[in-house]
């Protein structure tokens, strides 16, 4: 069986990856700098079980959750 990616599928995966990854990073750093400016605060990153174990047909999702867990 041969799998191929169309341009639309690649663009969709890139959009999902950008949303999952960039959203977490931007919020994390905004919270960090806000806490530093106030000299107080804590950050709690919430991940999911998907960050600890790969799953079928959802590699991008599981990879981004593993990144959030590692923040």
C-alpha cells in the first residue's frame, strides 16, 4: 500500500501543529513574563496522557502533547 500526502493534507497538519504547539508556547511565555513583572505567580501546564504514550494515526497530536509535558 502506498501513502501519499496531498498539499491540502500537509497544510492541515501544519495548521494543527502550529495551533497545538504555538498556542501552548505563547501562553506559557506570556504567563511567565506577567508573573515576573508582578514578582509573583505560578504556572501549571496541563497536558494529557497522549503526551506520555504514542497513539495510532495521531502522531502530530501526541508529539505536541509530549512537548507540552516537557515544558
